[in-house]
C-alpha cells in the first residue's frame, strides 16, 4: 500500500513525418476494427451494412458499416463517417491526436514502430453536448438513503454531490437510476438504483455510459475550478466515495472529485488545462487496467498539475473479508484492519491540506 507516491515519470513525446503517420495508421487499422470499437463503447450495438446509428437515437436503420468493418457512414448525419479513427473520435469526443495515441496503444504498437520524429499535423475535433440528453430529476431523500445504504456513503455526503449538480436521477429503460454528469452535459454515467445490471446491454454491465457520451471526458472537472485539490477516480461509486471521505475528514470544500467513466483510454486533451495548478491524487481500481490508467493519467498531467500522486489499497480488507479494491471499498474497511493501518487509511485525502508543502 502506498500514498503520496508519484505514479508516472512521464515520457517524451514522439513526432512523426506524414509518411510515418500514414504507415503507422495503416498498421493500426489492420489490427483494430469498427466492430471491436463498437463492442467496447456500445455493447448493445450490432454493426452491419444496414443498422441503427450507435451515436444517436433513431427509429429506422440509417447507418452502414463496410463488410471488413473498416469504414462507416451515417446517412442521417453526414458528419458521422470515416474510418476507425473517426469512429473513435466520435465515440470518445477526443481530438485526432488523442485518437491516434489511444488507438496506437490499443493496437499494441509503440514509438519504436516508427523511425523518425516529426510532428503529426491533425485537426482538433469537438463533439459538443450529446444529442439526446436524458430527462433528469433531483434525487429525493429516499433516493439518497437508498444510494447511501448500497454504497456505504453518508447521505449528507451525497447531498454535497447533489448541491454541486453532479448527482441526478432518471428513469432509464423503465428502471430507476442514479446518474453522474456535470455542467458540460458531455457525459452521463448511470447505475440502477437497485444495484442490478443493465439487461438491455449485451455485456450486462452495472455501469452504463449513455449513448453519445464522451467516454474520455473527466466528469466534474469544471466544477473543480475553485478547489485546490482533485481526487481523480474511476467509475461512479468511487466518484461519490470522494464526498464521503472528504466530509469525514472535514475537507469537503478543498477537494473535488473528478471521474473517468472507466480505466479505458486517456483524458481528452481539451480537459487537461482545467487541472492546471491543482494537486491531484489518482484513485483507481486495484487491477491491471486501473494501474495502467493511473500511469497514463499521471503522464498526461505531468507539467500541468502542481502535483500528481496515487493511492493504492494493497493489504486492506473489507468487513466481509474481501480485499479493498477501490475507494468505495475503503469506506467498508474492517475495523481491525483500519486500526492496524490507521495512519495510512486516514491520510486518504490529506493532500487537500498540503498547500505550500513539497
């Protein structure tokens, strides 16, 4: 277990000639298809020559994917067309440079796969708010008590999330759900109020990133403008858990949660400037994907945030005997384990009060 330890030292950016870019892009396209990206971002979508658009709601099929899953075209919105790079940009809301970087990593390629170092000239891409936003409501006291009991988070802590406009409720697929979003309306991350999976999705996940959401947008980053410290989290429960830990430590006005929908991908470039000058602590799930995400995000924030460190949960145990695997689990820590690791456990949000320290 470690706290206050820098996660990633960062790496020098590589630059490419246009010929390098084309060659590497071709190798990426050989390894990644639109079908694979669809399975990642839209589990309930089945690509074909004639299918419904994964990017917007529609009654009739007006979307087409080539037989080799390399090209797509949306007849209902001509801006939505292109190759795997275009598909990834639309799905995540990132710019072309970030799409190239992310897909290169997904394809298992590295900077060693090119030999020269000149800049890629690519245009920026901005998706804007999603087209079909869900109808949201403010959580009732009963809603908050339900979430509090299920997640082990004080209802008063959840009320802070509501006050900041980050926690809402909605009826989705005839199910009551709690939803994380922010003032940008770029992303909506939903979980069922009863804690069950979303049966309409092929992979039946508990978390549903609503169609059209920008998967790489850090939810809550603009709301963090007045906070000196940011808790960068993965997934909805950990995002809400920040409020619980902050309230318990009396630093709820100093630390702001910022949430990535998952450990997949990078923080979209246009959001990085909002981390400038902040103290950032990264809380990720204790698994390979989480550890990889922590290194990637720390690398992106190097030279932007005032300080970046990470918190891991090695050796901690919940009341049910299972290992603590994330920040929400930490609220359910076994008492004896807490006593044995009191200093480390209670330092979880101490970075909020570290102004002026090195």
